[in-house]
């Protein structure tokens, strides 16, 4: 058996809801970032999906700071 058959299936593309939960932002903000070109997404008719590998690279890089630089601070 090959190693690929032993791995559990992992999704490559995630929904906007899953991406917003991963980023810690609202879905409305996630849609806005897609529209503004901050986040890359693919559209298939009415479905919008975000490449999970791209999102992980995005979060690891310096683009993460740009994403959160204008985010209002929550006072606790």
C-alpha cells in the first residue's frame, strides 16, 4: 500500500465560514477581504472556496500583519 492511501482525507479548499473561523474574523469581513483582493478565493457559480495551503502560507508570512493592522482592539 502506498503512503497516500493510509492518510485520512484532508480538504484542500475550505469555505468562507471555515476560513473566517481560522482567521478569527467575521464572515462578512472575510467576504470583504475577498472582494478587496486581500484574500484569494475561487468561485464556482455560487460557491466560494479558499485554498487552505495558500491561507496557511498567508498566515505564516508578513501579509498576516497587514490583515490585522487596522483591526480594532477589543477592550476587556
